[in-house]
C-alpha cells in the first residue's frame, strides 16, 4: 500500500515548532524509516543547505577536520546520518555556543545515534530530539489522526466498523517503511523488511 505523498509525515509540524526556539533538532528513527524526508521538507523551505554523511568524500572531510568542516557549513544546515561522523559533535556544540540561533541545524540519524557517547556529552543541551516511526496507517491514507480529539472532545462513539478482511493482512505484511512500500511486485516488501532487519542486527 504506497503512501499518497512521501512528504505527508505527521512529525513535520512538531519539527517546525521545535525549530522556532531551538538551535538544533535531531530526528531519529529506525533505519529506512524516512528521517530525511521531513528534514529536507521543513529545513529547505527555510533555506537550509543539505549535507549527507552517506557521501564518502563528505565523511572523510568531516573526520579529518571537524572544526573546519563545521565552519564551512551554511548558516542554516541539514546534516543527514550524523551518527556516521560522531567526530563533528563537539565542533557543532562549539559553533552553537558561539552563535545560538533558533533553527540553525536539523540533524538526522538512525535509532542507534542516541547511543553515541559523544552526542550525549556535547549536544544533549541545545538539541530537541524527535522520534520518527515508520509510516502510520493515517499517513498512508493521507488523513489526520482524530482518535484522541474525539475521545477527549466528547464525540467518541462506539460502533461496528467494516472489517478489513484481506486488506488487514496486506497492511500488516507491508508494514510502514517507505522503501518497502515503494516495491510494486508482490512479496518484495516482505523480503526487503527481512533483509533490513538482518542488516540492522549486525
């Protein structure tokens, strides 16, 4: 079940809000959960430059001279997959201390980024941390979740819903990882999810 729009993540409003009063925001989540999408959508609409540490040359430059690399970044930047270069964390902290401007940095990382000791030591204070999960059923359907609004707004009604039938099985099997959902052939989403789980466990 493909998502209607790869940009329709419910995290986006929280990211915009966090950028208004926090120098740096870290979006973290499971591998291939789509952290780059809201980072680029929200960051680039505010003029942030984009840098990915998946690029070997960028990674080498950052590791060889973290302070110089951070100094060369645009005034507002998106740094993708920061867990791959923990050497830059201290340099980022110093840069934020010298010029603490709201919305200066948007960082993304896989779930294990919070286990990197240098991140906890250097960026714990000036960073707002947002957790991104795989796509929810509301995101896949392109609708806003309303369960809590109805529950606390005295509009909650108990009734019989239409059974999902075979569609329930399909939704469970497909999961919510954008990369898996983009597969068109039957069974490829399952095999992608299995390979991804094996890779994450290594």
